[in-house]
C-alpha cells in the first residue's frame, strides 16, 4: 500500500517537481558512488539520501546500472569542462593551458576525502567488458586520449600519440597516488614531470648550416 500511495502522489507531481526529484537522485547517487563505489551502494540508500521514493527513481532511470551510467556521464562532462576551461584560458599557448590544468589536478588530489577519478574507479570496479558502467568509463577515457593527442599535436610534438599516452599515464597515476599518498605524494611533482616530458617531445629547431 505504501508503494502504491507513493506512485499515486508522484504521478500527480508537476513535471518541474519530477525533474527536481531526478536531479536530487542523480546528485545523491554521484556522491555515494564516488565515495563508496557503485556496487556498494543500494537503491534504498540513494532514494533515502535524495529524499524521494523508489518509484521516482525508476521513473527516471530504468535500473541502477542506468543511473550509474548517467552519473559517469556527469563525471565525464565535469572533467572535460575543467580541461577545456584551462585550455581556453590560454588560447595562444596550449602548453600553458595544459600545465594549468595539471597544476589544478595536482592541487585537487591533495584535498581531504579525495577518492581519485570516478570514471577510473568504475572501470576498475567493473572488469566485465560488457558492463554498462565499464563501457561508459572506457568511452570517456577514449575521448580524453584523443583530446590529448590533438593538444599534443597543437604543441608541436614530434609524435603526438606518444606524448598523449605519456600525459595520460601521468594523469591516471595522479588519480591513484593522490588516494594512496595524499598531499605529500608523487602527485605534487606532476607539473615538473609533465613539463620535462613535453619539452623532450617537442620538435627542436634545426640549427643553421655552418658558414
């Protein structure tokens, strides 16, 4: 009876209110999934945190997996927006924009409660190749890798793919080391290492022939 009553009440909710309920569900799930992992968090806990009922959740998301994918898409959008914001701040100097992004990343890893990258965590948590959460996480990483190749090419790298892979390894390593070592770990050297890697990867001018 309780469930039916909840369904009737929510069926009469205006669309804006249902939309706000969906936003609360998504926000609650993002926080819980990030802090504890997707598998460890149940639907009951999500709806309790969001202050809604189960029918409200399933009206917006076909399953917990669908909700997890939506949250991973949110993580992806936030990460990409942050990267592009730093790049856009230096439209004539891709290297400066990338270094600013990496400096911000290193600072974020030192904050209390840092739990790494929600997308990387989801890929590790779900090893099954056909799991929706893994597919969403890996798709995001593919896009990031391609973006780093493009940025590396714009910086003048001799081998943009090689530099991009090196930068991606540094970024993923920073996600992990921030959780393990905290503020005094290897992440504090991220910008110095990245700068050296970039310098070693750029085309050097050809010296003029001797006269």
